[in-house]
C-alpha cells in the first residue's frame, strides 16, 4: 500500500514539473515588446491618470487585446491598459495624445516592431474645440526589446 501511495506521489511530482516546464517554455516563446517614453505632463489613459515622468511598458501580444503593463521609472507597476482597437500599420514608434476638455488623453500607441497601432478611447470634442485647431502631441517611444 505504501509503495502505491509513493508511486502516485512521484508521478504527481513528475507531472507537475513537466507542466511547469511546458508553461514556462510557452511563455518565453511569446515575443514581448518592451519600450519607454517620457510624459511631459499628466495624461489620462483609459480612465486613470499618469503623472508626468519616465515610464516603461511591456506588451506581450496584440492577439489578446493589446494588454499593456506600464511601470514608472522605479519599476513600480502603475497600470494595466486594455486596447480599445487596433489601427493602421505605423512606420514609427510614438504615443499620440490629444487635448480635450482641458486634459490630455492618450489616443494611440504606434509600435513599428509589432506592425500595429493600439487605439484608446478619448472624450468627444466639444463644439468650441472643433472651431479651433485641436492640440495633438506626438511623444517618441523608444523600443528596448521586441
């Protein structure tokens, strides 16, 4: 009886090790894009505020909704952003922000290595904003690893 229990335990441990090694191999096979940008002022991004400063981001894949992990200069996780849509193929790496209702909002993140532009929701323009030229800033993004 003891031999049977020990055999099952050993088999369970071996299966667990195989599962961990398989999962870690799949995770490392996915190419992540890692980049950095500097915000000159506070911006709104999917309902959260990012203060002015240096940031890094990691994007595993656009296939799973463009889940973006953003960290501050100290490596602290600041936010997890889900993409609202995917746009045209860019020929540059940039974060585009627009000024609406007195605040800056992230409208898109263009990533040339991933051959995609991630789009984010921003408030609609007011009539007064339509009459004057809208403020748009393009912030360069440095790709660290892709």
